[in-house]
C-alpha cells in the first residue's frame, strides 16, 4: 500500500521504469504499471503488461499480489467489453483477499464488483456489493487507506448516478474527489473526476458540468493523457448537444474521435460517440454523414457480445429512423422502425421467458395428477365424502390466515416504504411523492436541505454522529415543524429536507436559526451544528430540484459551514 500510494501520484514515472524497485513484489509492480498504461490510454501496452504478470499469478493464485492483479484485471476486462471475464476475475480476487484476511483489498473487491454489476445492469447485485463494502468500511473505522475509501465512494457515485439518484451520487463524488486531491492521487483522481462530470451532466447542471469537463481537458493536455482527453471532449460535445449548439457538438465529438485510437476500445463508448455524431449531423441536415456514423455503430455492434447489445442496438435504430424520417425516406423509416419494434419485443420476451418456463414445468405434474385422480375415482368416492367437511374447515382456516398475513404484510410494507426506521420520520420516497403532488397543484412553498453534523468538525468526522444524536436532531425538527403544512423527511444519513407550504424563505430561515441555538445549547448530547440551503417556489422550476439543493448545500458547507443560507 505504501508503494501504491507513492506510485499513483506519478503514473508517468512508473511507466518509464524497466525493473521493479528492490524488495517490491514483481506482480504488484507489473499491475501498477499496467494500470498506468491503461490510465494514459495505451491499451496495447496495458494488455501486454497484464499478460506479463499472468504466468506468475497462475503459479501462485492465492498470493496477495495475485489478488491485486485479479482485482484490476477485472476493471480492464470492462474496457474490453468482456463483462463475464470481469466477473470471473473479481470472484478470484475475493477468494484471494478472504484467504489472506486483507480487509482493505476485500473492500475494494466489493466496490469493483458493484461497478461490474452496474455495467451488467444487475442493480440488485450492485447494491448488495456496495452494502458489503460500506459495512466493512464502517467496521474498519478510520483504518482504511484513502484509495480504498475513494474506490467505494466512486463506485457509489456510478451506482446512484445510473439509477438517477443524483443528490447521493454527487455527495459521494465530491467526497471521492476531496480524498484524491488531499493525497495528490492522479491515477485514481481523474476517473473520479470523470464520474463527477458525468453525474453533473445527467443531473442537468449544465454549467457546472461544462466547467468540470473543461478542467478535465486541461489536466489531460498537461499530462498527455489521450484517454481522458477523449472523455473531456465527448462530454463537451454532449453539453453542446443539450444546448442545441450542433456545430460545436460536431467539432468536439470529431476531436474526441481523433483521440479514440487505442485509448478507447470499449464498444459501448464507441457506439455512443458515433450515435451522438449521427444525431448532430442529422440536426444540421447532413443526412449522409449521419447515416455513415450509424453504419459505423452497426459495425461495432456486430462484434459486441454483451447483455447491453440489445439496448445499444435499439438506440442506434431509433436515431437511424429519425434520420430517415427527417430525410423523408418513408420506406426506410418504416423498415428501421419494424426492426426497432422487434428488438423491443425480444427484450420483453426475455424478461417473461423464465416465468413462462416455470409455468410449463409445473403443468406436467398437474396433468399427471389429474390422470391418477380419474383412474382411482371409484375407489376414493367414499373417502372424499367423509373428508369434505374437514377440507372445508381447513380452507376456511387457511383463508383466515392468508387474509391476516396479507394485512400484516401490507401494513409492514407501508411502514417500511415510507418511514425511516431510525428516526421515525418520513423517508425520501414519501417526500418525492408528496412533492410531486405539491408541484402539480402549483402551491407556494419554501424548502430547505440541511445537514446536521458534530460541532467540533476539526476533531470529529461526519461518521461520528451516533444514533442518539440523529434521533435527538429528528425529535427537535419534529417539534419545530409540526403544522399541517410542514413536512420533515430524512433523505440520507445526516441530511433532512423540510418543506413548508405557504411560507416565505426568510420565515423558514428564522425558524431554522432558532433550531441552531437549540442544538448548540444541549448538554446531554454532542453539540451539533446545522448547514443548510433554502429554495422556494418563486424561484421557478429547476428540473431536478434535489440536484439544485444538493449543489447549494455543498457550496454552503465549503464556504459557510454551520450556517443556513438563502441564495
């Protein structure tokens, strides 16, 4: 870990060395060198260096450094579009680290496994892996090294960003970026920066996303990193598309394509680049160039053996149909849409195939039972007559039990779906449903997103908040906001949303100021401080109001921590 922490600050130095330093494990050194080559965008070198370590790893598959090789070889397999191989590598890494009781590397393995599951669209498995990583991270307290924590935060960013929980994703992304900057970690820092930029773009925080991608581009130019030059230019191209500036979009996307050679080989990224270019050309009425990009996407799709193939093919066909329609080529439009619909039906059939198969399997023993029953009917008539009363009683009892069970389960499900188990407050899901109703009714409101943390932030981390302090904070919030038009919800670990109907921002700010004094004056619990950001209905529609509030809160925590600010 000490050697790794030193190497990640200067990947170029690692690439220039020909032999490992004295007393440094060769497999570890080769893996780090392969990571540095991959980071720079030299895919061929990265693959060759990984292969150099493969023989030694096969000779000692349970060695700690072999586990390190399996871990990062799995990530390289994602770039190659080989998700099944990535899953095999990560299983071997977990076995190795479990054998060696290497907790930090085991945490990293779960984080990497989550990324692979996100790529495979297996989101329930991704969540389980992240929960395992977070649990081990919590048990190890502050003993985990920064790279391990960065990896968990970055994986959480990717997971929540993909599922459109942008507030949580941005929170993890900023934590990961802060750790990378503190440790001067360039090798892990730029991938973290990429996830941050992508999440800002998905959350429609366009101006901030543009600044983020521009910073990434400047760093990639400074250190000669074609891989991240590609990401930065692609991101700037997507932003130009969202701003309907198609001339700039084509310029950025074509520049990204120039840096693609060897730096990017993942079929998914190449398909998206061609599709974005096709869309931009189509908007500029350059239909031949658009169809040329579609043809390139289809060529890549032919060799893309992945569960994602159907989805990317549908995206490509949808753009192709739009191009033909804009070109007023109706026969080609109809032909393309027919293929598109067929793929949609195939996708739906795949989701239904397992239940249908189970139904067919169950039908066979039912038929056999009916035949046996018909053949033996005469012999059991008398027995059935005597058993009818007993069967009727059993059915009535069973129905009563089922009704009671279903009611109990429904009540429990309602409670779990809408209530936070620690504080008893409503949760994020309930708040989203209520806010949608308020938005549709066009009711005036003032809303605040606050984070409650220990007052002595220099000596205590955010994780030092115990359950007692959180319950106390929730109790005080419930006492301060208890009118019919007030709603208090716990949306994450230490973050609460307060929504007050028919209230102005200054009034809500005063009520929160009173609450700050209450927190500071308590003696029975750790002194608490509150940072918060306010928003109101008069400011208009932000599209994703959670992303806007989270952005404001992050700004407050950095510039005026311990205060509630109305922008």
